[in-house]
C-alpha cells in the first residue's frame, strides 16, 4: 500500500508518516518499481499501535521503546503518565476556576480584569500580610466573587487574615451563606469552625436560618458559636445551648453575656432565669458549675432571678451562697439608685 493510501486509511498524514520513518518508528517494508514507499499489513498495524500509544500521552521516544525494547516495563511509565495527567487536570481546573471567578466579577474592561486577577493572586499568596491586604481590598476597592472569598476564609489558618476575610465577606453584600453551609458539613473540624464563625458575622436572614440549624449540629464547637451569634441577634432558640456552655465552662462568660442580652426582653427574662435555676438543680452539676450559673443570674432582671438568688444566698455550698449574697447586694444598690433618681 502506497503512502497516500496509508494516510487515508490511518488518518495519519503523509508528512507524519515520513517523520515516523526518519525516527525509525516505522519503515515501509518495500518499494515499488518506481521507488515509492510500499507499506505491508504489518507496517500498518504498527502505525495503529503508534497512534494508540500516542493517544495515552506517550512521547514518540517512549513509543519507540514500548514497541522495540523487549525488556520495557510499562507499569512505571503508566504511573508517570497518571501523575502528569492529574497535574495537568489540576492546573487546568485551577485556571477554569479563576476564569469563572473573573467572569463572575463582571469586569467592565481589561483594567477590572487585571485588578481581579491581582486580588485572586493575593488571596492565594503564601504571605499572610499579602493575603490580609487582599482581603481588605476585596471589601473596599475591587469586586471579588463571593465564591473566592468563601474558599479563602474556609482555608485560612492565620487568625488576623481570617478576621479580615470574614469582615470582607460580610461587607460584600453577596449571599455566601449557601457556600458556607457546605463548609459546615466538612469532615475537617477547623473548616466547620471557620464556616460557623463566618456565618456569625453575616447579618442576613439566610445566615440566621443556618445558625438556627447549627444548634443541632453534631459538632459541639459549631453549636456553641451558633448559640453565641444567635444570642446576640435575639434568637431565644439558643438558650439551652448557652446554658450548657455555662455548665461545661465553654466560653461561659460569652454565654452569660448572650443570656443577659436576651433577658433584656421582659418576656424572656423569667424563662432564662428559670432555665438557670433548673440547671442549678441538676444532680450532675458540680460546685464550680453552680457558681458559674449563680454568677449568670446577676444580669438577669426580674423577680424570678431575684427569688433564686435569695434562695441561693442560703445554699449549703458556701461559695455559691457568698456569690448570691454579693449579687443581691449589687442588685439592691442598683434599685436604690434607680429609686433615688
């Protein structure tokens, strides 16, 4: 079969067939009387073998080794091809992600494109200072896709940079709550914590709804951050978790402050006081926890809290009794000042 026929049958151009011949990959078995190359059936099969190996990403040099070296072991080469392919896919995926984010920023011109590219590069920098400056500029100067901010905040380990990123995300005005919700489901505890802390700084209703759901999250850290944030927003669903935090001494001061803020609503002051009293009465609550619960009653207004403190001032635990007595004295002094005013 002449070279033109082989080219038509195989899909390999005559020029490439001549190149294969120059490299010694496939040589036509014979020549016609006029000196034209003539390929045998075996030559054509070898051409198809060459093309099959090239389709796997092998270089022509490796193709030659694979076909002609009897001791050639393909396993190592295939492993290397797998690694190269994965690296290429990762690089192309990263490029695709960057292009999508630039498109999401809706650049008006090339200057906007360049600014967005610089910002994305800054967010991915190895320098914490560079990442922090990028986060601050994301909130002030350059519009950045919320997806990029969420990815950055969920992966950031530096506390200062993380704070800047949470602030930038809250200031962006875009709804990143759905993406942060995915972070709450991460198998990594640190990612879950970063997600709930970010949601705590987003003031919209979607974030509040997710924080409510987080009160039943299997991760206790997520539940606690959600309760503190909800307490500050006046959401009383957080009360049971806040009470548990005081008992367990897990940011008990923050939990007490959140309960105090909720108790400014007269409709909830007595219920919160009753919750503290019930926690005090549990047989499993130790002495130190009872003192913390007594201290938490200090900033809960209303008669229920006052009655509870009066009873606690006679508690058999001296530390609890002294704490309650001191709080009662402070409350009475405040009432006298208020009455005198």
